[in-house]
């Protein structure tokens, strides 16, 4: 497969720290990445853009607290949302994230799609299901990246994929088994993202 997203240029544009705060100007299409803390979001982003440390990977969950914007090839913006559902951060901090994440998703005119990350090994948590419902209600095109697939055997992974299709009520082409450790799924995900970015805005009137 030729690389659907060869990385020629990468730029960190900045972070959005509170609802209604600074966000990058410009009209480039945005793809946002959503998932529970520790699901492997930063690792997936780094794999995607073939960098070791564009997004910070950490052993302590809950590190990414702002919404970070990364521009790729001056044609696409990747939006790293803070991980939700981490039990050990304070209630106050958790209360701050929801309006930040939901506000961005509701308001961004450039948003073309969301990559929702789920750990392939586990059933979605209550937080995951809440986020999936929110995305469905919003109507934003969504792809599911099933992370850490290197931790399962091939047959176990295939079985989990079927369970996700059933549980989420989605089709096979909305799911991408992914491993940041091996790179499995990188090109498939990149291709799906490029397709979303090129599609017209899904929100009516924009
Ligand atoms: P927060 O920013 O804290 O919300 O976490 P995150 O979702 O960005 O997760 P991060 O990428 O920091 O990864 C969390 C842990 O999972 C790290 O120890 C990673 O090395 C590990 N990890 C992430 N992706 C994979 C994967 O595909 N395979 C394996 N084996 N480990 C992974
Ligand atoms: Mg992170």
C-alpha cells in the first residue's frame, strides 16, 4: 500500500485549555482523537505521524489535559483531546474536562471526524459508552481505533472485533485494529482519516 498520509511537515499549533479559550484560526479540516486516559492516544498519534514524541506518552495516566492541535502537511489538523475517565484525578478536574471536550466537539466548524479509541482487550466502560453516545447524537462521522491489539493473539483479536461490531452497532469498515507497538493499522487509519478530511463538513449550514 502506498502511504495514504506521507508526513512532510508537522507543526504544533498550540493548546486549548478552557472552554471558549484560544484555538487555532484557519480553515483546515480537523480530525479529533478521543479516548479514555491510558488507552494509548498519544502513542497512536506518534505512530500516525511517525514521530517518537510529538504527543507525550506517559506511564502516569491523565497527563494530557489540554486540547492540543497538530498541523500535518499544511492540509490537516490532528486534535488530541484530553483522556477522560481517569479515576485518580480530582473531581474538579474531571468536571472541567467534559465541557472542554464537548464544547470543542460542538463548536468546531472545521471538525470533519472523530477517531474514538477503545482498548481492544476490554468492553467499553460507562465513560466510553457515554462518549460514543455523545458522538452519535452529534452526528459526527466516527472511526473506532481498537488499541493495543499486539497484546492479543490473532484469533482473540478477530473475536474481539466481532464483539465490538455487535456491541457498538457499527460496520467492519468503521473499526481499525491498531498497535502503536508494531504499527499495525497505521496506514488503514491514515487512509480513513484522509477520507474524512476530504469529505464535506457534516454539520448542516457549514
Ligand atoms: P493519557 O494522555 O494519560 O490520557 O494517556 P494516553 O491515552 O495518551 O496513553 P499513552 O499513549 O500515554 O499510553 C499509555 C500506556 O500504554 C503507555 O505505557 C504506552 O506505552 C502503552 N501503550 C500505548 N499504546 C500501546 C500499544 O499499542 N501496545 C502496547 N503494548 N502498549 C501500548
Ligand atoms: Mg496522552
